[in-house]
């Protein structure tokens, strides 16, 4: 049972987007990052792929989900600005499955901060775009937490 926590890929400049922020798409760089994310996890078993309702999150995990024949399930608990209590319930619910969860800096940051406060991380982490935090052995007290750098990062 492994939870993969992923911050969405690049979606360009928020301030330059004139539409509803929920519909802001990935940039060309973000589309490349989403393909690289799918390749990074090509051999990993997944039971479910969950995403914030925001298009940029859904599009980040769509290539991976499609390659697996899995739907991208939308979860309000992963929406930008969601309360930690909602996220915590979601993480508990999927802690016994192999699940990938894609969200925003604040939500992924809240999960990582909780892990740091419980002593599972040596320092308070930075939720970088397209980085994967591998949380093995359940929630809220995993047996191991590992950071996989964003695909293409050096």
C-alpha cells in the first residue's frame, strides 16, 4: 500500500490566465512533465488515480491513468484551499490501496507538513511541481517516505 502525492505540472502564469482558474490548462512544459510523470511510474502498480477538480491537476495525471486504463477520479478534498481535515479523511480512506493523488501546493504541502511534524521527514518539505512523494505503509504513520524528483529535474 503506497500513496503517491504529486503536485500538478506547470500551468503557466496564473496572473496571465483570464478564465476561471479551475479551467487553466497545462503549458507545453506541463504537458511534457505529465508525459514524463507517466513514464516515471510506468512500472508501479496503481489501484486508483485521484485528482483535484482543477484541469491542470487532471491533465497532469491523465497520461498515467490512460496508460493504466484507470479513470481519473475527482476529489474535492484535493481541491486548492481544501481543509486539511478533508484531506486527512481521504488519505485514511485510500491508505490501504496503491493510489496516486494529484493536487496543489497548499494541499500537498499540508500533507507533507503533517508527515514532518510526526517525524517522518527530516525537514519541512517544499512541494515542488511534479515531484512525487512516495508514502509507503499507510497514513498517518507510514513506514517510509521518499521524494522522487520531478521528471527531467537534475
